C-alpha cells in the first residue's frame, strides 16, 4: 500500500497549530502511568533501554516497531518472523548523554557539521506523544517537538515539528511536518539517518544512476563533485556520499536476503554511508541509506514543510 493510499496526513484537528484542550502531553510523565493507554490501537508505552520511555507499535500481523521519545528515534522494525531490519550500533548508549546511535535518528535543523552541533539537536532531546490512532487497521503514533530554551540557545527560532509513524505488516511509514511558528523566517536542513541491518559485502543500492554526487571521500570538508555512473552502488570500502535530486524510490538489497523499497516525497536527496574501518567492530553489519534535504528549506512565518518516507519489503 502506498503512502498516499494510507492517508497519513494529519487531520485538521491535529494540525501543528491546534491542540484539543483535553489532549495530554507525555514528555516527562512517568512511564507506568502510560502503559496500556493505547493498547487497543496496537500502541503501547513502556520502559526501554536505560529506563527511557519508548512507544511500541504492534500490527495485526505481529510486526513491531520501537520508537524512543528521546530523539524521536525509531530503533527497531521487526517483521512478524522476528527479523529486525534496522540496526543499532553496539556503542549506542541510552542515557541521554548523547544521541542514540542507530535506527532512524533525526537530523534537524542541521544535517552534518555547521554552526550548531553535528546533525542538529532534534536527535538528543525528548519528543512528546501527540496522538495515537489506527490507520486502516494499522497502528500509528504522532510525536511532536517544540522549541525550548535549549534549542533556542543555539538556533533562536520558534518551531513545531510533528512526526507520524505508521506500521503495517510489511512497511514502516513516516511523515515529518516542520512548521515555522516564529514571527521571522528561518531555514534548515534535515535528514532521516537510517541504519539498516546488512552484510556490507553484499549490499547493493539501485536507483541512483545519473545523480549528481558530492563525495566526502577522501576529504569530508571538500566534497568532490561528480555523477553516479553505475546502476548498482556497492560498498567496497569507506563510503560517504550525497546524491542530489535523487529519485523518489530506491531499492536496497541488504545482503541478508531482503530487498527494501525506500520511497519518499519531498526528501529531495539521498546519502549513502558506511564507515568501514573507522568502526571496525560493526561496519560489516550495517549500511546507512538516508533520505535528506541538503539544500536549505526556507520557511516564512506560519509556513510548513512536509516530507514522507516509506520503507517496504519488496
């Protein structure tokens, strides 16, 4: 089922500007008070690693996804047979001292290095549960993030982000909405830094032929411009490459017997990354195929930007 068929756009009453009076915020609330609140929807809240609260989505088919409120990070996408298609690095910590290394972290309002911290602040702050619902029988949850004194200390703008996640038997879909709630315009770059379980020697990514590339190997501070000439991109060594104006669908063969279709709307670029010997303990076990917005998005007051992603077993 395509994202458009799933109708994952937020209904009017849940737009970034409007919050029903009786809707609770779940940032900082004791996890025990949340358990079972949404069980009938296939949505539950429990304690995860490091006692951090996480949302668990369970589809009628038995597939599951784990979403940590810290960083709004999806850390697991398990099929009904128990196979997890996402990867969390062995050096990941769940103590709020650094972002969760793995799954699908957020990069906002900055992708990569720049004037603020690497990849921005959205991956190392607490998001809140805004809404949960059943979408055509599939569990869904919407998280939200707003500016606060911490975010404004490095990026002095008022914003409202909504992140909707829907799980089905064979797909994991997301919708990200960024709204400018400030009185002045702002710009940002962003990405979903997705880590997939993989056998790196067998990984193949299809769909990028003809894209303009910014290759950060060997010098990440001075990317080499080029054009992707291959039908199939593999990972013989260190790879850190941006693909501008990437197509709306890529195909990932993870080398473990899974073909994953990565489709999107409004994520105009793609990034491939594997650290090779820089992470000798785990580089053979994952690959990052990321939807990104490398060129700055400019938003005037009250304007919004929306992008969707769907990961689907082919």
